């Protein structure tokens, strides 16, 4: 949960809308939305693997190590950017 809070703070500083959710019986996730295009949203997970904690996309692909919040935020920002 702490890793998601850190990423949420970083993305909020970059102008994204973020909401931490804790669904009953499921892992917490960070809902991120581009305020300039509300259709551009993503749910980010943080999970521990054999090689440490990682941020994950909703489609089960790693974003970045949870120790590298800046890289994770940059990658999320690129995916949610208006092109």
C-alpha cells in the first residue's frame, strides 16, 4: 500500500487524478486518470515477487521496480498522455 501511495503522490504532482482503492478480498490498486482526457485511465498494482516489489499494469506487465517511483510515474504518464 505504501508503494502505491508514493506513486500516487508522484503522479498527483504531475497533474494526474489519483485514487487509492482497497476492494474487499482483493489487492489494493491505484486508479490514475488524465484530467484532460477522462477516458485515459489505468489501475496500477504493487506486488512483491521473488526479486522485490514491482508496479504492475492491469494487463499483468511490469512497469518498474517499486524502488524507482520516478521511472514508474514517467511510464504511466506516457501511457496516459493525450497524443
